[in-house]
C-alpha cells in the first residue's frame, strides 16, 4: 500500500469516526440537553473583536468552509480576540458567524451557518439529493466541528458549540461535509 493510500484510508476512518460521534450524540436523551431554544449566536461582532487577517492569530482563528456546497455566503475566516478559555458559540458570535441549531440540539450543533444551506437548497450526495430541514434526520451531510491546538493538528471536536472551550492560539473550523467528504480541514 502506498503512502497516499494509507493517508486516504486514515482520513476516511477519521471521517467515519466523526460521523459516528455526531450520530451517537444525536441519540443522547433530550433530558441531558440544554432546554434553551435560543440561537447559539446572536450578538454582532465589533471591529475590535474579530479581524480577517490571514497572518498569525493571537486569539482564536475561526474558519467556516462550505466544502462541496460551494456557498460563499457561509465561508469566512477571522481572528477573534479572547482573554482565556471561551465557549465556541461565543467565539463564533464575536466572529459574526450566525448559527442555527438543529431541532433536538439548538445550541450544540450547527444546522445552518450564515444561512447555509438554505432550506430550499438541493444538497447533492451519493444517493441523490436532500434538503436540510434542521430536524436531526439528515445523516448524509452536516456541519462538522473541528479544533486545532496552537501547535497541533486538526481533530474532530468532542463537544458541542455550547460546551467546547477554546483558548488563545487555537483554531476552530466549521466544515460542511457531504458523504464524509472532505474528511478533514485542508490545513
């Protein structure tokens, strides 16, 4: 097996593990979930809280990548100033990233990011097309949440937007995944 095939197999395994974690979280009893139905982000970002510089980020680097959807309305990159560990939903709010959660997990998971995918948008996948109803039934496409430590590699987030804490120097990426592709953030 060549090195390329090993990397591809490893990325596929990572994507499958991420999907299993997402699906497992969806089967958690509702009684253990927050009861608030408020959106995960509602405050507008101030110009001092987030910048779109491409260089090093002293705060938390936020990346939104619509992946195969190719919906530029969702795509963004920002550096958010934080003083210490900060909940991911607050970091996204400071980056002016608008999150709509799912019906069952309104503050933990992202169903739509900056309005993407729209309710009437056809998402093409191996089995045909689907539309995102935010009803927790779509299992072929979703916004995957990734975290990267300051001097590390991307890892699938083990917590939701309302509990994951990020510290200065870390990166957060919301990556739209269809049929487990892309399997991980690009860099």
